[in-house]
């Protein structure tokens, strides 16, 4: 296995799997908050945060936060002078009376008038901003409410800064992840978090989870792990916290604690299935993550191009991949990743059998080009150079036009600047973002002409796979929520309708939609670019492999020393309970006749004969 593409094997199968666990796994979906009318008070909440400023028309108005991940709040705004609130004006008192009577629309308009007309001192102006945000929340103008709480969260000296934390948490249950409420936690201290959650264990659990997510984002893994550990087992945030605890340990290269966190998820769901929404998905993610963690720890690289697997950890990885439910959206991922483990164990029948399942007609939209690459590696490893060459040739013939087609779509339907040297993608212009989202919507509505016909059928799995990313779908949901709020504002009744507040909120929501579209378009193009780059890398790797195949045919391929090769082989064949194609008392062998059966998926095995050294 001393080949140039051998290095690719380690990167794609170990580091790549960890990266996908850390960054690509779906984040837990927040449950909707109770919409019962409540008197203004410091209440709980859940999830995301915000970004850059848009200057307000009114000096007291709140600029709308952008959708999607941006600068954290701790990096925004300057130091504000401390202020005090004196005697409130008559206008302020009238607004507060409306608020106490839960006349939310009257209160919102009245407090906006306080801000617009500058009726009060700086202290009461800050209070008016806070109560306006509260009133808008109760009117279910969540994005609009967020714009005012956003401003307050940037200013630790704001009189209502601490009380805003609880409302940000509540907004987290109403606005999806791209609103980025997590980014607002940077200026809140542990003491302020504890004080906000005093008397509410569930709010404390939620804030520990959110604050842990914030610390994780900032790279403070030690603090993040401590915060996740503070989320109690009886909280609905326990399972999500344990998931991120595991991811934090993976990022810190601490495999044992990572496995423990993922196992905690399995244990908790086993004893209490209703502890979290979509518990089966969490079980599948936990098993997938445990398998990846064990696999990453199992593969050692003593020397360049040399891979020595640990049989116990490799076996543990396979056990957990096999626990991913066959109906799960992650089942094919588990089969494919498991194929690499079987390959490292020299269990080629299992590896090829899994690939055979992945390539079955039951999964017409699956896209696993690396599976064919792995198949070629297996034949190459067994010195079946002619078969390996055929697979490589078919791969290039199939995917070379796919790559060209994808690049044409990217140029014409999702244009934008090229990534920088670090791979960062600049924000798209408004026009380019709209073009990209229009194409995405055409794909979702099956109206994309580029995906029609024989050529389009090859492109479709790649495009749909890129656009099915959960982060992207959450961004689309965020756009829908803001647009729905815009529609509700247009159809509002007096006193909101026709008021200065209505005009300002319309402008605020329009800016928020534009920002969310820009972020979603940029993310969509990024996902598309990643798919194109991955395919380009696969094509490069098979070309490199072809060079090694030709060298192998000429007997010029670099050999591993006799003793070292024997040691590797000893490790590979020590994988417990795995091996050649043979049936136990619960199974029997049935030859494949070219017809797939659904109940056979996952049970295929394919013998491969080594002809290295002239042996069969």
C-alpha cells in the first residue's frame, strides 16, 4: 500500500470522516415555544445568532441582524457610557400601561413613538427599546423583535442587557439556526447566565448548551466540554449537549471521551425515547460517530504510505456501523465508510459486497464515486491490474463529462467569485445570490432543464446531494420565516398598520431577507463548489492510480519490506469475526444472478482472488 493514492486513503477515510462529524452533521431542531400570552418577564428560549450592521433610518432604531453565521457579538460595537433612567415621560408611561395590560400592538407603537420622538432620557430610551422588543415578540414578529434584542446584546452597559439573555434564548426556539443567536453569548458572563436562569433548571440547561455551542465555535474546547457536561440528564437539551460534547472531544483528538458522550446518547434514548425529537436519527448519528471515532483511532501510519490497523478498534467501528438503521438517511454512508474498514482488514468480500449494495438500482440518486475508487484499489491490491484498469477507465468515462457539466452549471446558474487561497468563499452579490437560489428552487421543483435527459440524469445526484445539505435547508427555512413575517406585517391591522413602526419594520425585514438570501446563496454555491472539487479530486486520484497500476504491471511498483509486509498482514487478518464468504447457521449462500432484492441489501459478498506472486 505504499502508493501516492495511499496517502489519499488515510486523509479521506480518517481525517475526512472526523471533519464530517464535526461540521456536517445536522444540528438538533428546536421545539416550538409555547405561544400562550405571557406578561413581560425574563423567560427562556433556544438557539442561533447574528451578524453585520445595517444603519437604521432612525438613530434609535435597531439595525436588522443578517441571516447566517457572521461576526460574533463580542466583536461588534464599542464601549457605551453608563446611563441612568430618570422620571419617565407621559408617552413612556402610556406605553408601559399598554404593556402591563398585554395590549401588545398598542405598546409596540407607543414605545416606538418614544424612540422616534426622543421623549425620554437615555436610560428610559434604553428601556423603551427593550419593551418594544418584548411587545414585538408577543405579537410573534420574532425577526423584528430580534433586531432590537440584537442591539441590546451588543452593549453590556445597556440597562436591560442581562434581561435580554432570557429573551434571546426564547427567540432561539422561534428562529432557525442561521439567525445565529449563539453568537450573542460572547459578552455574557457565567454569573449573568446563572442569574438569568435562577429558579429555572431547564433554562439553565438550555443556556449551558447554547453557551457551550458558542465556546465550541470560538475553539475553546475545554470550556465547551465543561458547559455541555453541566446540562442535566432530565433536560431536553441533554442529548444535543452530549452530541456536541462528543464532537468537541473529537476536535480535541480525545477518542475515549468522544465515544463516552455518544454512548450516553444511546443509553439515554434507550431508557427514555421521548427525551428528544427524532430520537432514531440521534441514535443513528451516535452509532455513526462512534464508528468514525474508533476507525480514526484504529488506523496508524508508522511510515509514509504504511497503514497498520488496530483489530479491536476496527472491529468496534464495524459493530457500530452495523447498528445504523437500514431505513436511516445515513445507512449508505455507514455502508460506504464500513467498506474502508473492511479493506483495511483485508476483508475484501465484505468491502466489495457493501459497494455492490450502494450501486444497486434501489438508490438511483446516491452519489459515491469514491466507492468505485475503492473497488479499483482492492483489485490493485490483489494484483488484478487489468480489472483495476477497467474500473479506472469506466470511472473517467463516466465522471469526466459530469465534472464538465457541473462546471457549466456553476458558471451559468450559480456564478460568483472563486474561493481565495484558503478556500474561503466571498459573499455573493445580490444578483448572483438570487440566481443561485433560483436554480436551487428549480432543482427542488424538478424544473431544472440541465438535469433532464441522459446527461442530466448523471448530474442530478451530485446537484441534489449538494443542495440537500441541512445547513442550506435551514437557511431556506429562515428566508421563508422572514418573508412570512413580512406578509403578516403587510396584512396587519391598526394600530400597527399605517404607523411609523410598520414602515420601519418593513424596511428592517426587507434588509433581513436580502441578507438571508445572500447568505443562503453563498452557502449554496459553496456546497456546489465542494461537490465539484471533490469530484475533481477523485478524477485526479484515479489518474494517479493508473500510473501505479501500469507500474505494477511492469513489476516496478515500490515494495514494502518482507518483515514489514508480514506484520501489516498479521494485523489486517486479525479482525475479529470477519473474513471470507461463508454462511453461519442463520444464513445461506445464494449466487447473485443480476437481479437485486431489497431484503438482500447489505448482505452481499464478493470473492476476490489475489494473483500476487503468481498465487491464486
